[in-house]
C-alpha cells in the first residue's frame, strides 16, 4: 500500500498509509478538500478528487466546489522528496555574517552566536593582526624617543646603568598611553587598519578613553599579553568584562553577532 502526504494547517504531514489517510477523511478529521499527494502524482490534489480515497458513505463535495477551491489554492508545493532534501541543506542555517552555509558544519561560537569557520578565523586573524600592528607602532614611536633621551642623558654624563633605569621607568610610565589606544572612536591604529572596533557592549557606542584604559589594563600583568592574544578569537577577552566592551567587525557591525544589547537612541 502506498504512502501518502497531506496538508493540514499550512503544514505538510506524512508519510501515512493509505488506510490511515482514509480513516482521517472518513472520520472528518480531514476535510474532503485537503490537498494530498502520493508517489506517481504530478501535483497535490484535493482528497475528494481522488478515486476511492473517500468512502462512498461520505457525501460528495458540493458541485463546483472542487474547481473553485482548486483555483484559489496557490501553486502546489513540490513533491515531498525535494522538500525533505531542501530541509536537510537548510538545517545548519546560513552564517549570520557572510550569509553562506558552506562552512557552517564546522561553525564556532562567537559572542553567543554560531558563525561559520571561515568568518570565525577571519575575525580572529584581524584582531590578532591589529594587536601586533599596535605593538609595532608603539615600538616605532618609543625607540627614537628612547634613543634621543639616552643620548641626551649620556651627554649629561649619566652612567649606562642609569640611562637604562630611566628608559625602563619611562616605558612603564608611558604604558598607560598605550592602553588608551582603543579610545580613538573605538579604533586603535591597528584596529582601524584591520577593520575591527571596540564598542560598548550595551549601547554599541565606540569605546571611550576610560573603557579603553580599563580593558587594556590587564596587559600590565606579566605574560597577560600572550594569554590575551590566545584568547582573542573567543570573542570577549580578559578586560572586556569590567570595561563592558567588545570588539566588533566593522563590516558586519549590524549583524546579530555584533549588534549592541540596546542600541543607542
Ligand atoms: Zn561566515
């Protein structure tokens, strides 16, 4: 006996046996106008129009109703096999960032959303690149400063050890300046270059000088920069919690992954 599918309340149900379908129609659980389909049929048809499906005991549909209903119903959906196949490819869903499905089978969580493997690593790479660009820029600025200072102090007759001491102290004193790197509208030079930005988690507004300082302060702890660099790809990193910030991918700023909890008015 063949398997049948039918439509009820806008949903496709089945497969059911022919006997089950007959019972449903006979008990009036399903109306005679219910669209049904089984293998071999070109398209969905009303149960009443199919020979032998509704027992003779049931009254025939009012004249003309079959035709009228048929013109009212929208184009029949494709047969169940193809519907099932489509559902399978859609099960993983599209990546909320790039909109593609192909890398979703190895998707990873980012800020509580599943994104595709490709976007996940692209974002992590951008953040890590930004981090290293910032450190390089900082070194680039600090090296000539240190050299000028060192030369000046040597001319003043300061010992080598003394100069090194002053240089270390100065480096430490200037570090807080480095920690404010995210305060330029949420961009550090490296972040600007790599298309990522630090924003307030709640409002989505660019991180200010205080938030920037707070989130970068943990970098003062020895080895913390290495731990932070390793954790960048997880989304929130050490320092983001208490400064209430997160780094977003500017290109996808409006996606659900990076959208603020409550957008600023
Ligand atoms: Zn993606």
